[in-house]
C-alpha cells in the first residue's frame, strides 16, 4: 500500500482537488459578516450513511445554535463550546454521552476534555460511567482548577478517570444518569452484532495459534469493528467536538466520545488525553494567531501523534490550508509513530483568528479574520458552523474523493469570515 509520507505528483493533484480554498483573505466564503463570535462543530470522523444524513446535520445545527445563543448572551468561549458539546452528547445519533458505544462488558464508559485558550487551563475525564454529559465534568474540573490550590496546598486535579471521576462529579453537583438509560437501540444492536462476530472469530482460533493470532489482531479489532458496524448501517461514529471564538477573541475547544466499539473496559481514548483530543490557545508572545482544534477518529492513532496540539502549532504558518495539509500528511498519515499501521484513521476541525492592528473594529473597518478548516482520512466527516449574526447554521458531510483509500488519503475543506463588533 502506498503512503502519503512522500506524495507523488499524482497524489498531490488529487489532494488539491479535494481542498477548495479562497484565493485571498478578503473572501467571505461559507460565512456572512457577523458579530459576537463563531462556532465550528463536528459529529465524528468515520462513516455517515446517506440515510441518516438529515439526523447528523440536524444535531450539528442544534449544537451550533446552542453555542451561538451563549455567545449572544455575552458568554465566553469556554461556556459556548460546552453548550455545543452537551447538545452533541444528548443526541442518540452520536457516539458521545447518550448512545455511546458499549465496551466488551456491555457497559458505557465515556471520555471528554475541554481547554480554554485564555487561561490555558484544561479539564478531562476518562472511562467515566453513569454521567450523561461527561463534558460538564471536564468543564467543572477546569473551573475548579482556576480557583487555585485546595486545602493544605494540594494541587487540584485536571484529569480524573473511572469511579473516582464519577464520585467527584456527583460531589460537585453534576447529575448522574444510570448507564442503562444511556444506551440506545442503535448502540445495543451494534453491541449484540459485534459480540456475535467476535464469538465466531474466537471459536475459529484453535491450538497454539490462538494466543498468537489474538495478539496480532488485537490492535485491529477495535478499528475493524467500525467497519463491521458501518456495513450494517448502524451509527458507530467516533468523537464529537467543537471549537469556538468569542467576541473578545478568546478561543476554546472541547471533545467527547464513547470510544471505539467493543473496547476493553478501562480504555481511555484521545478525547481525554492532553494535546490529543483538543487544543485551544489565545494569541500571545510569538504566536500571532489564536488557535483551537478538536479531533476525531481512532483514539490510539491520535494519541500516538498528539494530533490536536500538532495541528494547532502548524497553524502559526502564514498559509493555514497548506499548513494543515502538511500536518495531516507528515504528522499523521506519514508519522513514524504509525509506520506499521495500514490505515491511519482520524479527522480534525481547526479554527484560527488573527486580530491585527488594522482590523480593530470601527464603523468602517471589519473585525478580526476567522479561518475554519476540517480534514479527515476517514470515509466521511460531518461538520456544522455558524457566526453569531447568522440566522441558522450551515452543515456539510465531507467525504473522501471516489477511488481514494480511507486511512491513506485525506480531504481538506473550509472557509473564512470576518467578525464585526456591534457599533453604537
């Protein structure tokens, strides 16, 4: 199988065709002029069937609207991004919160994290059960850490897992939800189907080859389970997420996931790992741009490449489109940390903003330029975006070009807009 580590001219041509981008930064492609901020969300990088396209787009629209409502009310980016994630977690069509994948034991364990670009504070939970909205626990961890040290000078936690995360959430007024109520007919049917397939496969293993074959296939079972569910039309997608910029120029990012289908109990994916699931950083010091990133896909691939932070760092280049293209090619598909993987599955949404001196709001001058992009190596990725002055969100299901191979090819799309401050 060919790799894009050193793309041929033919491969570069294919990529260029999949990456429409404005020729100048004055374009308002995909976005109207607006005031009050901007949100970009994703409903997972994986496979989105045409039959459920309406549901995927609808939940992205609702998530964008929730974030924009917060921004219009004067909330900061971290509040708005959490509101978007709660809407995504509450949908039975996404693999996060309600309707998450079941693990090998038939239980739901979720991961989530959130990062604020202004303070650089971060909160995360991993393998947490019995909580409908894991992102609210992550957000509470972030806000509690901002209050400073605990009694006796103890450092407050920013990342909790399992039972400890659940108990901490309850003690901080995050409402519990029985795991059985978080399962849906889609997630339950997928679990039963995958369990039968695994039982059949295990019966075929015999003698001394049994252990060897299991070890060789263990890394691929979680990934192949995605394909197995796709073939049967179920909605087994990975991580959902959002990135937001508020009127003050603060950015925030969040991510939430039920993890890969049939994962081992206790497994924690990229959605909870620092620098892997999300990243947000306001412009400061030598960084001209504020950046926010949220990832999706095979957690193990995203963890081993720290893709969220890598993409955010690459966004300090002048050409954001080319920077993301190179980051996905060189630091993900062609990463030496994934050299033995046949298919590298993942996706990102990226937002960046530069508030230059000449773009300070005034009656005659537009506000800061916001660029938003998404890229994926999976078959498809569903996104939605909206500025605070838009009447409704726009949604899009991005798909790899026909004839390209998931995990070895990528697609990049996006747009730009200007934010304007309200002038009295």
